[in-house]
């Protein structure tokens, strides 16, 4: 009587998810190659991760720019000069509210995969990303002729939506785990920027009053080439967990355009402001956003989205 060897169990649980590239590298030496890879050719995967783009013009430029301007101040050593027909003295001022660099933001995606042979897979999907930085300070601000104690908040938020397609190559395949390389092209078609300043006055005539500055702009057309290394663990033959470490190379820098600055200060507040970010109308008629330099001149704001990305996903194979 001939006996045949039992076939391997495709439902054997995978190894625990590792949290570093060292763990991914360890897979290269783990276990013998299995004779049969999963036969399911299609999969869909929700993806979550962290993405830290460069954005140097924001982090090392605009975030350090100050609010400045001219304030009409009342000379408190005399009777109310604004009522006596004598102009109040105008004094230039600077009000620094620096922001910390944007932290790694959360990215969420939906990815579809088609395995067209044992080692090659096509990828297509879409994702969103958002990050913000915020600070709070307390110092005097010129308002209605006087410097009054003020609580000021500054918040900057950047977000985008993108589509991508790419390719995956399996470096090693074992019964319950794969190690792979991926390469994908990403098109950001909806980039939004918003910066909010809020001033809450704590004393004097404007006590209890809140004033604001809101700056908004948009951009499109940023292209990224993303490459990375990943590890996939099969929990069953239809469910797997993956970790990826990627780097995205910005193929171009984008300029924020179509900006607006809404200032909630009135003429009676006796202050004229220069915001740290404003739209500038160049000869071609497109309103490029510019940020303020230390000498009060302005420079076009360009966004470079090159940076590291760490992803985790759950794939359903069918």
C-alpha cells in the first residue's frame, strides 16, 4: 500500500506582526520555501499609516514667520489725543507666534491588488492624509490704541487626496509569509491648506472680545514616486496582515494658489496687519501664496512632499 505525504495546512497562523525593518529582514532566513503559494489572485486592503513629508518651506519657513504691522497708539501721558484732533502716534510692531514642524500625519487608503503571476502584482488605490500643528501664547497685542494682554492661538493644517497605481515583486515566498518590494506612482489632486489665528483679549476696552485671521489656499498636481519594502503574514489563505516601510520621492514641487486672507479686525481697532502668508498676483494672473521672510519681504511657498511612510494593512484575498 502506497502512502502519500499530507499536504501543508494553508491556514496555519502567521508570525506576530513585527514593528521594524529588522523584523522584516529576519524573514529572509525563516523556514523552508513552500511548494504551493496562495492561489487567490485578487485582494482588497484597507490601509492605515503615518506619513512625514518634508514640507521645508512650511516647517522651516512660514511656521517661523511673524505677524507684524502698524498700530496707532494713544499717548497715555496726555488727555485722550484722539479726541483733541492730534493724530495718535503710529508704531510698528512684531508679534511672533512660531509653530512646531508638522508631525507625522495619519494616512488612510483603500488598495486593490491583482496577482498576475507567482511573484508579480499590480496595485491601484486611493488615499487621504492630514497633519496639523498648533501653538498657544500669551503676550500683549496692540488693540484700540493700547497694548493689552492677549491669549493668541495659531493652527496650521495641510491635507490631500491622491490616487496611485504600482507594482509589487515578491522577493521571498513561504507558506505563511512573503517579503516584497513595491513601486508606485502617486498623483495628489486635492491639496488644501488652512491657517487660523485667534486673539482673545484679556483686559482693557476689548476685554472678552475675540478676533481672528483665516488663511486658505489649494493646489493640485503633485507627483510622487514611492518605493518600499514590506512583509506579509497569512492568517488564513484568504486573510493576511502586512507592514511596509516606504520612501516617497517628490517629482515636483507644488505652489499653493487661489488663496484668501480673511481678517476680523476693523478700522476702529487702530491696527494694520501683515500676515505671515498671503496671496500674491504674479504677471500670469495666478494668485500664488507667499510667506513672509525676516526682512518683511515675501517668497513663494513651494511644497515638497518627499518623505518617509509607514503602513499597516489587512488584505482580503479572493
